[in-house]
């Protein structure tokens, strides 16, 4: 799993936790009185529902994009094995040169 995917997973976990905490806060605040509170509570509940829906849509899009990218990469590697090996060797040489240079 690359760094971007790790950050995405971490962000989604944190957002889901925020949504859970907000829902729990709403449930535990039922004793509060006043029309203004109930109106604000209703708006917050609607916002939470929308946020949950959007998070699931984003998550589905990201998963779909990652899968498509992986399939495209796999197809390219299978169609161009020598190019891929050459590119990998070139990157390896560059990394080796950078490591050797930084050791001086």
C-alpha cells in the first residue's frame, strides 16, 4: 500500500470516527430543551447523513480508480516486459548513484 492510499485510509477512518462521535453526541443530548436546539439538531443530523453519503461515494471512486490503475499497470507490464525491465534498471542505477553520491 503506498503513502497516498495510507493517508486516504487514515482520513476516511478519522472522518468516520467524527461522524460516529457526532451521532453519539446527538443521541446523548436529547435531554436538552428548546426549539432552537431541536432545529439545530435536525440540521446537524441532515448534514451528518449527507457527509456519510459523500464519504461512501468518495471511497467508492477511489477504490475504483486504484483498481483501474492497477489493471492498466499490469497490462502495460505484460505487454512491454522489456521496456518495464529497462525502466526498472534505469531507476535502480539512478538510485544507486544517488546513494553513492550522498555517502561522500
